[in-house]
């Protein structure tokens, strides 16, 4: 995504080229022009050649949720990723989404289109996400010793409380110029 917020940059002092990318989740998708899984690839450029430093996700919180949903859909253990409360709340809904997805393609699974807003906190993070098949989820997470996330609690608000703020990784709307030459939005 050329218009992705993290874009492409070059650190001349370190010789590192950083290239913004749009990644994919295994259990959910986003709209074509949305940037739900921003990634970055880093490449070291020296006089002797080029070294790929790898690709990393810029949304590890959503990666943890994606892994949790994947394991639920495949009936795999989740105790190392999420609380019993989280698993009990979402397991029936995820299994229903799996059955519905498999009607389309026996190898397919998705909770649908997703949008999210992540707020990092001192102990971890809070993610508000909307998914077609699950509705709005408020996901509380804490940091783990290895730098990952553990899902401590999930709530499903309803009514007016079920709206998430705008996703953090949407690019700002383009600025246009009015007929008198002044910027307008």
C-alpha cells in the first residue's frame, strides 16, 4: 500500500531501507483500501550487498487475536493465549462462523471483515474491533514475558456502546483545494 502511514524510508546512518506493506490475517480480512495489518520489511544496504532483515507486523495485538481465533476455529488449545472467560465467550460464535465459512469452501475460515482500534496501556493493550460474524469486541490484553500478549478478558457491548472509534491506521483524508486556492477537507 503506497499510501500506508508507515510508507517507505531510508536511514542513511544505518543503511536500512524500511518498506511499508499490507499484510493478511488468517481469520479475518479488511476492505481493499484499508490497512488493517500494517507490516514493515527492513533491508540493510551496504557496499558489499543487501541483507534482508525480515518483515514484522506493526499490530502484535491483532496478531494475538488472530492466533486465538484460529485456534478456536480449529479446536486447538488456547490456555497459553487467552483466559477461560475469553475462550468460553467466543468459542461457540467462532465455531458457528467456521461452519458458515466452510459452506462456501471446505478449507475456508473467516470471522468476516474487521476493523479495529488499539490503545496501548502500561500493562498491555485494549482493542476495540468489529467483525462481521462476531460483532463488536472489547479485548483486554496484558504483556507477556516474551513481549507478546495474553488476552485477559473479552466483552461484547451492545447498543450505542458497540461502536469502535475510527481505526488508527487509516490514512488521513486527502486535502483538496477550493476554487479560491485555500485548502479544504
